[in-house]
């Protein structure tokens, strides 16, 4: 049981970092982020529900596709999850 709780906490922390990165990207004027992250999937929904996880995954995929089409590199996508 402790392991399961620890895994859940780790998952929530990771999604919190990702949510912060998305928010910062949109606030900084990243047009691809603004266009890709439209559903407003929150940290808890992304970490704890199948629908939130799937929606967040689709948005990240969409963001990566948009960044690549705009000529950006993978570091733009990876910066979303940095500390």
C-alpha cells in the first residue's frame, strides 16, 4: 500500500511540474502551446483519471507536432517538464 501511495504522489508531482511548464509556455507567448493546450486539463485530472491522462497526452502530442512544424527542436517540448 505504501508503494502505491508513493507512486501516486510521484505521479501528481510530475504532472504539477508539467502543468507549471504549460502555464509558463502559454504566458510567455508560445503560440504552439496556446493552440495545443486548450482543454485546461488540471494536475489532478491528468494524474488521477484516465480521461485526464489521455487528454493531457493528446495535447502534448499535438504540441510536439506543432513545434516540429514550426521548425522548433525537441528542447522546446522537453522544457515543459523541467524543474
